[in-house]
C-alpha cells in the first residue's frame, strides 16, 4: 500500500523480511488514516470551550441556524508571504503546505479555477465539497480538497465526481439517521467488541478520537452485524455525529477553522493474529469512504502501545511516505513518552484519566453511554461476552440486589447450541433451556441471528448479590468452535 512499484521491486525482496512481514499490518493501521479517526458516536463534551485566536476579520452570518464567523480571505492573503517563513522547520513547512496563507502563485491559480468549477456546477457536486456545510469557510474547504490531490485541478474535480457518486445511495436516505437501524444492533453492543469514542478536544480545538484495535474482537462483531451495516453506521457517524461536533465547536469558537480530528490509536494487547483479512476489510472499506469523501480531516495520529514489530517497521517505512502524512503520525511504544506527547497536544482536563489526564476515563465514558437511558427506565449497564462453543462452555456474571436483566444471544452459528441459565448458589434454573441456531445465510452481508433467552427479566433477591451462570452446549460434535455473543442488558428494578 505504501510503496510505489519501483520501490517494492527494489526493497521488498526475500531478504527484506521486516518489510514483508509488516506490510499488511501497517497498511491497515497506519496508512489508512481516516478509518480510525472519525468512527464513533460517544463523547464527553466540555461545558465551556476556550476560543482559539486567529488573525483576521470575522464578519458574522447565519448558516443553518448557527451563528459563525468566517474569515474573508483575499487572494493576496492566500499566498505565502514574500520571502517565505525562514524560521520554520522543514517539517512545519510541509504541514503548512497548501493551506490558506501558504499557497504559491501556481497553487492560487488552481484554487481560483476550482472555486469557479464548484460554483458553476453547484448541486450535488457542491454539496459533496461542502459536506460539513459552508460554515467551514471557502478557503479551508477548497484547499482541503486540493491538498488531497496535490493541487492538480483535473484530479481534484475527478475526485469530487467520484465522491458524489459514492455518496449518492446514502444521501438518498439522509445518511441513515437512526444508528440502530444502520448498524442492525445497539451501537453500545458494537462498541463492547470494538471500543471507540470521542472524548474532549485538542488544544487546537479538534475533537479527539480514541480507538482500541488491540482489543477488537472480530468474532464478536461478526455475531452482531455485517460489513454493510458497519459502513452504513459509518455514514451516519460522519454526517450526523462528527459533523455536528465540528459545528457545535464552531458555534462556541467562531475562530475555529480546522475541521479535523486528532486520532489516538491504542494498540495495547494487539496480537499479530488479529491482523487478518476479516479485520482489515472493515478498516479498509471505511478508509476508502473517508479518504474519498472527507479528505484531509486528520490533524494528528498518535499510535500508542505499539508492538515492537510495528514500531520497527514504521521507522523504516515512514521514509517512503509523503512528508505531510508522515509528519502527522507518531508511533510510541513507551507509556511515559505517550503521556508526555498527549499532554503536549491535549490539555489535562480534556485528557481521559487512563491516558494520564483528569477527565473521565474512556472505560467509564463507554459504560455511561451504554447506560445513558437508565434515568428513563432503560438499561443501566451492559455485559457482553463472546462464547466459543465446541462442546460446552460457561460464563458467569452478577446482579446486584437492585438490578434485573434480560439476556440475548447473537450468532451466525449453523450447528447451534443450547443455553441454560442458573443461579450458582441454588443450582436452580432461572430460565427454560433455549436452542440457538442461525437459520440464515453465511455470506458476509447476511444478517446474523439474535435470540432472547429470557421473555421476562431475571431478578434476584433484594438483600444480596446473585451470581448467574450461562452454560452453552453444542448440538453437534465439532473440531472447531462456533462463536456466540452473550449480551446481558441490566436495568434498575422498578
């Protein structure tokens, strides 16, 4: 993915074991940047947001009910100052390239031509370019698209045309406004198998996204949804969630212009075996959508707790990567180095506790999101466990005196299994035995089955904790196991 053909031929030979070994992992978890930078709908938004100063005059106008200030850039202001910026490092210059205030005269000519093209075509072509609405501002929106195609006008126009075509189907259904219908399952159950969330903002005002592929359970994901469902959910997030975060921050901070995201990719616990084609397909498909339809939306990516093979390979490969892309990515294996770097770009009150800050930890945020409807009689917490059943397997969880639960099993298992639920203290069954078999198809886009084990909620005594045992027994003798995702939705007793 990273290497041009000539470079692959020269360097990726039999003696280049390091590069050959890591090509797939790196292409999945570093080169496809956007897939891991904008994916989820959980967040902690601060109550007061600090404005970020920027030179210029900001006339006020109204767009979609949001009061915002947009800098009116003159063409002269779009150009790099005469004499350039000699005090800037090579890396800083690379990061500024193609942005408003840093264009060459040739870049400016392309910018003007692209602006005219967008206004002339209008319609869905223009809507694609301004996917985050015109609140972003002409100069920042148009240069974002142009940077993605190196200021080649024909390539940029072609990109917008392709993005408009890619957006056509989801646009026709308003980008799947209901996340449960889009995904085919409660998003909190999906997040239990692939923890991802937004939490706070960087010092530059960018939403900060935390993704934990190190604990991604692809077996659990395949028990609950399809690749098509994941992509529909991704469209929902980008157009109904991520966009709204940016607009809300813009409303609070009129000078905010960087419609970008800081991505924290935590690889803690990542085994090489997790980097299989099933996992990579999800990430690559999301990456395709984001790189085509939402270009240049990654401000910074920090890869934390990187395994040794990952860090070593990145140090080799980054020499072949575009300087701007490489400048946005840092791979950190040391926890102390990671915390230091995080605090450089994120204030401690915006940084979760589990990453060295004082804000709510990511685990607490995810748990709170899963129980957000508790005050209205909804679920107060979620327990989810993938059960790999060959012959038999058990899982235990507890209910507090003031809790009750309903139990569900999600699966694609064709052989099937029976499920028995008992109170471990009395050994008595709490529910009738239930048989769970997936009657549907086995292709990637066939919806998995879900079976409710309990018609009524389980509740224990009012004076002590109850431990519940769920035992699954396969209906057939198998050489390999089948996956079942057990989900306990836990509520407060009424």
